[in-house]
């Protein structure tokens, strides 16, 4: 997220990039971790905007579902598995997948126990940017449709979102795209993407 952080800082946004132990703990713990970091780093009355990638979007949704943030601004999610991912369904029992993704990765399937699915609609200003290019044909083979190598484009959507955009980017690098950075800034400033 460094390129995005640098661009936002250069435009006058006060940016704090929260890194969290994504592969060590379940989503519930990660949301609490983020809550504590937001309280520690974001003091004052200014609006707080969020930009999240992949699992970060689900952690943020969980955090906002459990915690009222009176000065919440706009949110942009990049390639979020808002309705889970078939990749998790297919690889859930694979030991290497379990090691790499940890407990939180196991919570991102598409069944009724999936954390993203249990969160329901969003009630905040949300723009979602999904990618439709894959660098991993094996993973894409496990996903039934247009995807970014990890998440089906349609599964990145969530009820209540304000805007949605698909770009020709792959999941691991979507945040580095100049187009995605420009669109993120546009949504944070205006509540919509450029068309």
C-alpha cells in the first residue's frame, strides 16, 4: 500500500498505514487490533477515511459493524472478498493454504458460516474496485467466472455500496495501479469514481 500511501500524503491527506498480523489470527481479533490502532493513531475530530485491500476490507467491515465511528468518512475497498471466495472453498483443507492464510483466511469461504456473508449490507459510503486480471491460471480455474486470481468480480460487491468499478488488474498488485490510485482519490474526495 506504499504507493497509494505516498500519493494520498502528497495530496494533503494525513495517512496512517495500519499493518496487522493477518495470517496469525481470526478476523474478530484483527478487527479489535485495528480498532485499537485507529484509537491510538487517529485522534481529534477530523473525518477518518479508510482504504483497504482484500482481507482488510472484511476486517474493516467487521470493525465498523461492532464499533460506531462518529467521524467515519468514505471507504474504498480494493479486491475485497465481500461474499467470500471459491478459492477458499477449494483450498480450505490444503495444509500450505492454511499456513499461508492462517485462521482469517479460513473464514473467507462462500458458505453460510463465512464471516463476510454474515456481516450483511454496509451502511457507510463505500466504493469498491475489483480486478479482472489473473496472474495465476490454476487459482482462476477454481473460480467460476471473471476474477483477479483470488476473488470473483461479482463476489467483491456488497449490498449498500455507493459505487463499483472493474479494472484490468491482478489481486496482489491492484493497489499499485496509477488508475486505481486516481480512482481511490476521486472516491475519497467526491463519493464516486470517474467514468
